[in-house]
C-alpha cells in the first residue's frame, strides 16, 4: 500500500471521528451563549481566510495582482448592498479587465 493511500485512509478516519465526536456532544454544552457566538463566527472566519489565501497567494509567494481588484470591487458592491449575481459579475469583469490591460 502506497503512502498516498495511507494518507487518504487516515484522513478519512479522522474526518469520520471528528463528525462523530461533534454529533456526540451533549446539547446542554452547546446551549451556552459563548459557544453559540463562536459557532456562528467560525464559518465567516474560515471563508475569510480562504478568500485571503486565494487572493494573495500563488504557491508559496505573496502576490498582488488582478485578484485584489476583483475582491475590492466585490467588497464595494457588497457595501452598496448589491445582489449576489451582481457582486460576482462585477468582481469577475473588473478582474478580467485589469488582467487584460496589464
């Protein structure tokens, strides 16, 4: 068995155990206000970190390119309360325009 298969099986078992343990937590532990606040913020933090890494990283380099323009336009569109398709389209068009110009 190759090391890749060992890693796949090991990570699968770890993912299963994490889900099982998460479902086994008593509900009274999760009803605390502090835990509820943390649980509502975790997806936001993870998505923000993913966006940051995908925007400013290229393999192991820190880069600033057209992706920064796209994210900036998306943030401005969100601030102006644009709908989701408008935000995505504006970010894609602005990013593509900067990419083609430079």
